[in-house]
C-alpha cells in the first residue's frame, strides 16, 4: 500500500485471534501469515514493528484497526520502539 508522501508499507489487519492469542508460538504463526500475504515484509525493521504491535499495542490499544508496518522505519532498541509506540522515525528517536 502506498501512503502519503509515496511511502510504501503493510496495513496488517489483525484477526480476532490475532488480538487475543497469547500462546508460545502464536506470534511466529501470525508473522508467517503476514509474510505469506506480503513477502516484502521480511525486513528486520518490519519484523520488529510487528513484534512491538503483537506484545504492546494489543495491550495499549486493543481495538486499533490496523498495525502499520513500514520498511523505511529504522531498527531501534526495544526501549526506543516502545517509546515510539511501535513506529520509530529515526534511530535513537523517541
């Protein structure tokens, strides 16, 4: 999907199970479903964004309609990722 400014990303629409599953392997299974639908999503930054949404966004905003994953977002520390609400803008940013 192309967003404002011509940037491309994936709008992940979590299912009911994706919003409530907490099994040991559930995140890996859900990520494999994202990759099956969007093979270009296999960048480290997009995987990190997905993991952040899986763990933290589901708690903070359980009804958020989409989890936006964007390849241009940097890989940052977990602390920075959480501070950025799973959407970091630059390395070292909050």
